[in-house]
């Protein structure tokens, strides 16, 4: 089982020092996909970087500017293009003159698709870190690490001075991460989890929720959960269930039915990976509503 961590002391708009080099300001946008809200991180002192400024909320912009009063914001770093992470970058850049760093989205959401998270932002960075980058400030270094999976353009940022990682939505202490095709990809996601695990970070700082301190064990449990879900899908197919929507009530029986559409998208991501590996077959395109079956050789 995943050893979730959900205890966090926040007050919206308050700036909390959470480590020697890190402060956090939380936006007042709680919800089923954002937990208590978007945690915007401020790295450094005097000349600072801001990670995931968050949703386009004037009061959150005011809180970030108040937290950095008397300082210079030199970099604005984005983990990915969801609307609870990146939109405020434009106003923060206009207010501070700092450039926006990140990776442009490679796969746009399907036209007309129900937005299962906080929505999408038409995000284009001024400086691309799609291939990785090292960003240096006064007393701090941030390494951009490509971690596709949750989205095609997801970037985590390592802080070597504290052996820490700002992990966006790639890993969250309070919940699993939704993988929504075509922008999300389960195979990429699992490979990105292994990439982070191999680095041996001491602390993970998700954009939503408290830090993760037992990093290796937590990521291991995250991976085990995905493999267990994969096995459950194969069991349902073996039992004669051919459609994703038929599997959801059984596999997510303890989950609020209002979240079942998101669960179906994650199951779709799993099945797409099973089709790629040859363990599951489908006639025609592997769509959300397609009929799937076990491969004969399985």
C-alpha cells in the first residue's frame, strides 16, 4: 500500500519557510485534483526562483509578490501546463521582469474532451528546458529533469543543495497521479518514476500537499500500485469484461463515483501500455470505448 502523507499546516496567502532554501505560498484553490491548493515554491534569498506560480488568481499573485518584497525574482519555473500550475506565470513575469522557463506541451488535449483536472493552460515558455537544463542563482542551483508521463511536457526541478526535488504532479504524497491519454502516457510515467528513484533524493516537494521524506519506499509503493492495477485489468479481461467503463466500478469501488471519469482515463492509459506490450489486443484504434481482450499468448 502507498504510505500516503496528508498532514500539512497551511493558511492561504501565508508564506511558510519549509527549509533553509525553500518557502511556500499556497493558493486558495482546493479541490479533488489539487488537494489543499497549489503550493508555489520560492527558492533562495535575495535573488529567487519561483516554481509553479499557480492559477490566475490576483490574490495569489499579491501573496507571491508580498513574500518576495525587497527581493528579485530571477526565474519563473513551470512543471507543466495544467491550469493550476502555469497561468499566473504571465502576470508574475509582467510584475517582476523574470523569464518563464519550462517545456511547451507536445500533445494538445482532445477537442471537446471533458477536463478532468483543473483544466489546461496554453502554456509557452520563454526558455525551453525540454531536454534538461541547469539553472544557477545566488546560493542555489536548479536542475530541470524531464519526467513525461502525467503530461508530455512535465519537468521536475532538483535542488542539489538540499538533495531535494520539486516534483510537480509527477509524485504526490496525498494521492496517485492521474494519467490522461493522449497527453499522459503510462509507459513514460513509469520510466520517469524510475528516473527519479535512481537519483536518491532525500525530499520530494509536490506542488500539492506535504513533502515526501521516505522517498525510495514511497516511489516503490507508487510503482507497485501501478503494477497491481495492471494485473487487475488483466484479471477483469480474463473474466470477460471487455470495456474500460465496465471495469471502473469494480476496480474503483472505494472511490467517489464523481472521480470515475478520471479513473477511466487512467485505466485507458494502462490498457494502451498493455496493447503496446502485446498482452492485450483490440480491433481498430485503442479508444476509451473500445472492446479489449487478452492476447492469445498471455
